[in-house]
């Protein structure tokens, strides 16, 4: 067996050597056996074997071109036969490259320009992707309009775009960034235009010499126009001429035309639907909408607070402590001025605290509740969300040293605590046994305190790399992946603290320092799964670093697993979170009704716009799940479409239990909240109950004609007053020539009255419920037995029976949205995409299906990314400019290039209102059927298209 392993390694591809796992499969052995046999023979692991030939090759490539990008370096290595990722190539480069050159290269990394913006990989990810696309678009980028309320960071994004443009070569290194706020001169249009475009001598009174404008100064670079909606109409025309033609005139010029090659970034707080911005949106193709602070995750708000406090700490060269209650207020108070106001409020708080610091000689600069501005302190602390309470479990310490220096001391220094206590107890004369007993008791408390400090901390990956190195991060990430095979609910937050811990352990082992864990036996006994999993993780560290970790260290890692593994819901308290996610506002309205009826607050409604990218909606839904989860999971109620997949994705990302139910309605929301209020209800039980009721309602609506209509009479046993009332009603019905079956039920039953009614509802249409005890069941009328017997409710019962109507079927098919006048077949003109968009919108406008503004909506939506289903293009706008729903269709004789490599000869433009959402599933089904799309493309007349779709679509119930 030993010979087989050695023989395989001798014959392996040296550039892509076998891993222990691959060897284990080839030899039909366990990976652990292979690792031990390989080590016994002194054979290096796969990474070290490849490293021996990889290092010289990377060194040779870097000597030829030291400024080569990591992407290009990886490509060259793969061309030479290696099968490695960019991450591995970068790790080898880091090992070879001098520190100074590495830092210089990192500074030239264009991605770093946006990483300075908090939320660049979170809530701002889509906006930054748009900004990068705008800058990279050939030949000189796309003019961009940044929209958002005051203080959201529009100017910071514009500056990041400028630096990114330099790094990627869109503009030269010495190109200017010229910033101009149109609001500064809004009251004097002539002065504003002269500042922007310059003027010639004699252009106006006092113009005694020629002057350059900001457009000329920005030539070759970027012109950032803040509050662009304050430009006067004349200035708008001049700006549009510059955008369209790349030319302009100074004030006072008539014949001479000047050229300027520049990228324009405009910013505005104005409503995008206002008249002033309509023309801007037509001329400026890229729109970036920045969210207000209230819509960003609390974790990002915490990072923003930390960043501002760090700036102040550097400014005054003092460490700052923000007390827990003050931090909670800063995280939760309404901040209409957004990030700008938050910065100002933090500066005011720092100034007040600094005054106390110098007046009373306090050692530390501490920000307490009374240091916050009055408008911040108006929020009751008990209104803080569960997430904010998690984030604010202790005071926030902000150091005036650099982040890298802070990070080096961030990890839980368990070793230092043990060493200090060990020495102290020995000096006090304690025996070794007594030391272990005392240390074991104190270590529990100390580890809890240390873990609580780091459990919710997020660490920047690059800062972590600079402290522990790539090899540690890579190895720990692999070990966590191994751990997840046994323990699926490990939090992603484990990575940073575990990297710091493993790094510290590695250094101690190299220096020959002892590692002891007084809790070893207790951990092995009480946490066997965690300990066994930690042992597997340590085998990875052994393979990567030739490091034999003792059981004491394995026990420490087991405690990390225990701390960073989500508790099972049975151990948790609190309520199940309810999220209603729908297209349009209907979900929000359902939740408002249900919360008000049941006096609840743990359900939320989320709106997903028809044109919203699913990744954006998913991100908002994940944020809501994280906020609502109280340890028992969340139930997501959706209407249809891709929304039903969100729960599974969120559970994979966060470890939070979720269940998803589609086809939500108000009754389902009320029932979900009612059941979730009960603490004993589990997430699985809630899902099962709602699905059962949905099935009953579904069959009750679709198959009502096949069910017998009955009245249910209820008493305690089902044999007393229920039978009496049964006889009384049958006599009453005979008098009025009516026939209806009456069933009896007992309240006292093994499964409960609701279960028994559910069972009946599957076979019968329950018209009314009678009984001595009030029964509320799916809005079915309830009448008191006493009122039936004394005659006061008999007429009401007869009325219910007489007026009983079985719901019919309503037609709701796509055919309703088709109109011959908005369908064009086999167009032969050589049209481009924009021509088609304008032609289809023009058809819709003429027939008064949409207003003229719909075209702007379509352009805006297409700028975000074309909507393509199957072989059809489906351009569309927003719902607010739709007068009545319709679908315009255009087929082409020859296919045209629509987006990137996608060609099409059929374009469907839906104009839908929020209540028209049911049509989207039909539309999706049509576009997904390639045979039907081919048939539609072949139709010669609009009537043929309408007839074909009418045949395909069926009325929905």
C-alpha cells in the first residue's frame, strides 16, 4: 500500500500533484491514512510539492514584468500547464515580492478605489457595479447621474469613480476632477454659466478679459456637477450640446466652437419623475440610485459610526469609548440627513466629550448619552431592534492607532490569560491540581467574555491578510469547509477570530511554548461533536503547516465551533419571524392589516418592484430575515416567481432556518401571525398548518361544484346539543322546502376542533357553523345554538342558505392585453434597439395605454440590464406611467443584436400595473417555450399572433 502511494506521487503531474484526498480515492483508503503514510515516508503535501517548481516560474515571470496583474499572472501559469486559481497565484507572488513593492502594487489595485466605501460588498454592491460599468464603457465612459437624498454619499462615489477611471486607464493619471455645485450660483444664472463654460471679453458688463470655465479645466478628466437640477434652462441646453456633440461655446461666442473630451458625473436630490429631470434622464444613460441610511443594514451603519469615530480619534489623538446605550441610539435614531447628518452628530458628541475630558482631566474620552445632540436622544432605548442589541452588547472602543495595529490585538488572547493566571496561582503556593481546578472555573467566564466581544465583529479581508498572511486564511477557510460537513450551521463570522487564534497557536508552537487547556476533559465530555470536528480541522493545519496540535489546542478550536454555531431553535426563545414578500405594495398592506388585527409587530412586508434585479430584492430580504430572527427562524410568504427561492438561498448564506410558502393572501398572513404568537409553535409546524389550509382553500375554490354543502353543528361531545340543533334545523328547512346536510362535531377530541374542521373541509363545503362556543374558522359564519333554538337567528340562517353562491371562474388570460393596433409583424426596416423601443412605446402612447414618460422608464430599465427570456427580448418600464395594461409586440424579418451576444427577432413590451402581476407568469411561460416563440415569429398578421396566444393561454381561476 505504501509503495502504491509513493509510485503514484513519482508518476504524478508535478504541476498539478495529487492531493491526499485524490490519493485516498485512488488507493481506496481514508484520507487520514494517506496523510499518516505520506508523513511517515517524509513526502511533502501537494502544495509543497508544487511550490518547489511553481516558485521559480513565478519569479521568472515577475522579473520579466514586475507590474503584471494577478489575473494575467494566473493566465500565464495556467497556459504553462498549472491548474491554479488567482488566489494561489497571488499567495505565491506575496511570498516572493518585497513588502514595499507589494504595498505599491496594492495601491494600484483599482478595486481598492471602491473598497473605501462602506457597503461596497453589501448594500452598495449593485451601485458600485454600475459605477464601474459606467467608467469602463468604451471609449471614455458613460455620463452618469447619481440620485439620492442629501448626505447619502454622492460626492464620495463620484471621487471613487474618478480614481477608478485613472487606475483602469479611462483617463490619464494627471487628469483633473473638477467639482461644481450648481446650487451655489442658482440665483444668478449668468454667473453660473460663466463659471461653468467661461466667457470672452465683452460678453457682459464687466467682462474685460477672457476667462476659462470649468468645462475647459475638466477637459480630459471628469466634471462633477452637484445639484445639477439647479441649472437654468439655458445652461441645460448648453450642457446637453456638450454631452451630445462634445462641443461648447463660451458666453459671448457666436462663431467659434470649442471641443472638450470629458466624462460628466451629475448628482441630484430631485424627484426623478419631476419635469426638470426628464430631459437629463434621456441624455444621461447611466442612473445610479443611492439608498438612504434608513435602508442600509445596521451592520453597515455600525461600520460608518466606527469610521467617523476613528477619524475623530486620529484628529485629537485620543482613544474614544462610545458607551453601549449611546451606540444603540446612534444605530436606531431617525437620521433624515443620512450619512452627512450622522457625521455631524458624531462630531458634536466628540466635541462635548472632549470638553469634559480636558475640563475634568478624565483619562479616557468617553461618549455617554448626555453627549449626544438632543434630537438623537429622543428615541426610547427599548425600541432598539434585536439585531442592534446584538451589535451593542458592550461599549465600543475606538483606537487612535491604525486599523492594522488594532487588528493585531483584536483576537481573544486566551493564552495570555492562562499564562498570567497560571503564574499567579503558582506564586500563591497552589499545587498543579489546584491551579487546574481554579483555572478551569475562571476560563469559562473569560472565554464567554472574549467570544462575546468578537462574535459579531466583521473584519476586512485585506487587513486580516496583512496580519496573519494568506496561508493562514486559506488553511482556516478549508478547515471550516471541512467542519461544515459535520456541522452545517457554522457562522461565517468564525473565519477572522479563528485565523487570529490559529496564527497565535502557530507562533507559540514554533517558539516551543506550551499550550494547556484546563477545560480539556470537560470539553471532550460535553461537546463530543465539536471536539471530533475540531480534530478533523487540525489535520488540515497539520497538512498545511506540518504542525502537530495537541488535544489542548483542539479543545480551544472546539469552543470556537460551539460559540459560532447557530443554536437549535428548540433552545431558543422568541417568536418566529414573518416576512411577506410580494410584487407591488400588496404584501405591505396585508401585514399592516394583520398586525393591527392581532396587535403584533413581528411581521414585516417587503415590496419587490417588477423591474428590480432579483439580487437586490434578495439582499433586502436577507437583511429583513437577519433582523427578525430571534432564534426560531423565519417564514417567508410570497406571491410567485423567483421570490419562492429566496428562503433556501438565505438559509445557505446565514444559517438561519427559513420556510417559504407561495400564493399568499391576507387570510394566510393573519393565520401565520396568529399561530406564530404561540411560543410552542415550531417553524415546521407553522409551515405544515398553513400548507394544509392552503390546500383546503385551493380545493375549496377549484372544486366547489363537486363538494356537498353542509352545516356543522358543534357541542362539547358532538352527541348533545349538536344533535338537538341538527333535528331542529332539519325541521326548519323542510318548512321552507330546503335540503342541506347537517354534520355534528365535538369540541373535545384528540386532535382539536380546528383539525376536525380541516378534515371536513377537504370533503365538504362548510356553509355555516353552529354551537354554544364561539368558533372562528376561515371567516365561515357562526351562529349561536341558543339563538337558533329561540328563533332569533333562524332567519339569518335561512338567508345564508338562500344566498349561498359557489364562486365561478374569472378569465384572467394574457389575451386580454393584446390589441391588433400595437402589434407589428415581420418588420423589414433595418432598425436598431433604440428605434424599436421608441416605435413600441409610440404605439402604446397612441392607444393611451401609457403616458409619454414611459419611454424614459424603458431606457432607464434597459440601462440596468436588458430583460431577456428564452429567445425573446422583454423591454419594459415602471408601473406608474401605465394607464391600462397591455403588451406591444414587434417581430423582425431578420434578427438584430440586442444585448452583448444576444440576437432576437421578437420583442414583447409589457406595460403592466401593480394589480396586473398575475399576467407575468403567463408571459414567462410563453417566452420560455422556444417552439411557441418560433411560431409567433413566423406569424404574418397581428390577428395570427393574438389567436396563437389565445390558444396557448388558459383562463386562470
